[in-house]
C-alpha cells in the first residue's frame, strides 16, 4: 500500500483475519499514514524477505491498534518488520512467530513504540526471540514479553545498537544462551519499573547481558533469573562484558548462577546477581541485593576483570556462595577491580547476613569479600558489616595476609595485602 488508508476489522478485535496461507507476506506498507485496527494478520511466510505478517518500510507513520500478528515466519521479523518508518503498536499481541532474527519484530531503522502489548512465544534461530533492534529507537510501556526463545542471544530483546526506553515492561520466562531476558551489544537502555522474572540463560546473564552500551534503571525488580554457565561464566541476573549498569531503588533477589564441568564439579566465575567479565562498571543506590546464590564464587557479585562496583545506601543480605557470600576477586583476575560501599546515614548501607558455604583453593572462603587479586580493593564508608547473628560467616573479609571482621558503621580499605581503618 502506498496511499493513506485504514484497515479496519469489521467485527471487533480478533474476529477478522487476513492470512498469507503460509506462502506470502500478509500485508506490506509503503505509505505516509496507515492505521491497522482490530485485525489478525497470520500465517505469513517469506524465507528470503522480511516481515511475514506485516512489513512497514519508508518514512511513513503507521498505527496498529487491537491487532494480533501471529504464526508467521521470515528471515527478519516474523511478526513485524520496520525499516525507516515510525510505527506504534498498542493493545495488541505479537505471538508464535519465527525468524532468524527478531521473531516477534525486527527494527532495521526508524522507531517502534509499543503500549500495553503482549509479545509471547516467539522463536528465533539466532538472536532476539521477541525483538531485534538493529538501530533506531524502541519504546515500550506496560508490555509483557514472555516465553520467547533465541538460539543465541537475547531471548526477549537483542539490541545491536540504538536507544531503548522501557516503562513497566515485564520480561518473564524468556530463554537464550546469553541474555535470557535481554542482550545489548551497544546503545542505551533506560528502564522505569521494569521487571526481569524467571528468565534463563544457558551460559551467562540470566536476566540481562551487556556486551557494550549503558543501561540505567529506576525501580528495577529482577527475581529468579538463572544462568547455567555452560561455558563456565555466569551472572544470574546480570552479566557485564564491556557495558555499564546503574540502578536506583531496585531489587535483585533470588537469582542463581550455576556452572558445572562434565563431572558435576562447580566451575566458572559465578556472581549470583552480577558478574563482570572483561570490564564493566555497576552502581546501585537505595537498592536491595538479597538471597542470590552462586554455586562457586560471589553469591551477590563476582569480578574477573576490570570493574568498579559501587553500592550506596544499599542493603546486601542473605546472599550465598561456596567461596564468597558477597563478592569474589579471583587470584588470577585482572584489575583494577573495586567494590565501594557507602552509607550516607546510619544503617542505610549494610552488608550483613551473607555467607560462604564451601571451601576454597588458596585463600579461605569469606562470608562477604574474598580478595585474591593483587589489583582488587574493597572500601567501606560508614557501612554496616553485621554484629552477632548478622555477621557474614565464616568471616567478613579474607585477604592474602589474613582475615578481618568489622562492626556496624565501619570505614576501611582492604586490598590483597590486608585492611586498614579509614
């Protein structure tokens, strides 16, 4: 279509359908202004082209309202393909589509804005089970992205480059090798009140994998995400490998990092909530990091490269790892690698009730921080480190020169050579 037009279902949402008979693209739009309302576009197929259910190209403006894009297959964008246009999708479903990349939707360029839309059950043979953003802009408000699968990266979302803004979006039950919920190669991700729930990565980054770019989160809730560490890496909720994450008023809880060799022995860098691989920076403010689990290292965090992790007025509690309850800086790790805890008021910043439940080779296990790397530093500015039942057993901090315990409100600096009060 090359003229302004409205496609309107006659009998209400879901009752009027257009089919491609599994042999054709259902609808292609080349237009300035097109509205598609109350239609089901289904069974489109194109093995050599894009957008089997709906393909939108050119510089037009397209609105999709109360529609279902489903059961269609393409190389890029089984359900929806956008190239150059501005497309709004609201009150709709994008489901059960397949593609090599972006099974639910693929944005080559342009802008895709979603509102109150469900993206579910889409399957990619490569990247981006639900969505693939090559470049351009993607926004979502109050969407549900669930049970999407990518054979490689980004079960819910893959971002090659571009700008992503999510508000109230829920990623749940999505799966991939890396980035079960989402994977970012470059660009900028901003979320408000988003949720990462029960997403699974067979390698690293159960909820989110950041290979580059930056992500900023307000009121993020990440729970029960799992990374299984097939390659020996992990990061139950988040894995950083060149990217950065900043989260305020957020909670990372009950995420899990598992990795085993062929004999069932724990391996990998772990990090129940967060793993930093080659490099990455992370900051958490007024947040809670709790009840995360790692089979081996770092119930909450693990850093195996160049990293800076800042926790300000944040509670880190109930995290469990074999060698370290909160963070592990491995002996062979690169650097500089840093963990900074800051409490602006009494009791606001707390590292309490974490524990190590196994033995370690070399340095002994630590309930909070195990500093094996000669380039690693842990600092505390008036943070609480427990007392009595709130201690981090078996000991708060282990360095190359001994073990250290600190009470509430402590300020100190620790390296592999030992600790000193500030």
